[in-house]
């Protein structure tokens, strides 16, 4: 799985909507909870 622009946009939207990393991973498919957490951190969205 690669982080395409579309997947990153979806991740940002779902994160800002308040979904958990596990919920986002399920919606995106092909990605783990930890991958979501790592990407959120690298994008500066955490906290």
C-alpha cells in the first residue's frame, strides 16, 4: 500500500472528523492502525 494523494486526503478528513486510527485503517483498507498513527504524526496532525 502506498500513500497516494487521495489516501492522504481521506486520512486527513477522517482524522479531523474524529475517527480513531483503527477506524481509519479499516476504512482505507490495506493499512494498519500503526501505519495510520505514523502517517498522522509525519503530517503533523497529531495532538
